[in-house]
C-alpha cells in the first residue's frame, strides 16, 4: 500500500496470495527476482497531464500508466518461469466505505487487494488531483509491484515468515513494502527517457518519497524516508528487479 506524504500507512490484511507457491520452510526467505531475467526493457510511457481537468483526466492518466506497466512487466515475465496476468483495476471517484470486502483504509492513496489481484485507485484526493509531480506515477508503479510480488510467490513466502516469526512482523512488512518501492524505481528508470521530465522532477519525487516515510510512527510498516529513497534509487539505477532483494538486505537497509 502506498501512503500519502507524512501520513502513517494503513494496510489491508490478506490471508492468501494470488499465486500458488511451492511449500517452504518457515525460515525460507521470499523468492528473489532472477538475475538471469535481466533488466526491464527500455520502453516509452508518455504522461497525460493531470494539472487540470478533474476526474476524467486523473482516470486517463492512471489508465495510461497501468497500460505501460502491463506491457513492460509482461515482456519481463516472458524471460522468467512465472506466468503473467494483468491485475484487475478499480477506479473510484469518491472513497467507499468498503472495497474488496474490507473497510476503505484511512489515509491510503491507493492500494492492492491481494486476494482479488486488484489495484484500487481513488480518482480524487491530494495524492493525485492537480499534481504536476511524479508522485501519482510512482504510486501506481508501487502498487503494481505488489501484484508482481503475488505473481512470483513473494507474497506467499512473506506470509509464511510472518506466521512463523510474528515478533518480526513489522520488519518483514517493511521488507515487503520497500521491495515494491524498488520495483517502482525499476519501472521509472525503464521509461524515464520517454517522460518529459528533468532532474528537478526526479529530485521532487525523491523529496516526496522521503516525506512519505514512517519516521517516528509507532507502527513502522513502510520504512523511514531515507530508506524508501534508497530502494527507489536502487531500482531506478539498476533497472533490474533482481536488485530489489530486500529480503537478504541487512536490517540497517530496511529500517
């Protein structure tokens, strides 16, 4: 789940992963993206302006980004042993009382319903309305990262670890969320050349990512601002999902 800047993230609790995964020991680490699959291919994904135009524009913007995500990750999955399928995408003009069978999470910018393989995007709110920065783009890529984690079995292995080591639940949740940040960075790096953006736009995204950290919160589920920036940049520079192995990273890198 992706939270708004300066707000503590609230998470959806899902009991099952979308993908069927092999039986694993309680101590097994979630599977990593294979190095042999290489980098995400460089592709084009021009943005649609959302600085004005209301809901029709925000929907158009997100639909364009999701279409690019589908195309890029489908091509990557062809080089792996995993089966790819697109997520379902739901758009809401106003927050609902429930979605995917659970209460709409307060303060959430967007989220992924694990059991239903569904991306959920509100079309209104500070996270997307009248924005000129790349935050909505990164949010969409982050939530899509959770879909990839389900498809590859990462989510299932993560849940096994949480059940086996409940005392480490918060740390494991951060590893899960930070991997999605890194995968978002991989996608951003792969399409950056097609975006009409400058170095200032990148720095603005780095700043808002840092502001979205859960520094000082009692429940730390997504990582400190500096940690989120570290993994976003790591993915952006590497262009390889294999670089997003937060599961074997030292504790200091997932704080």
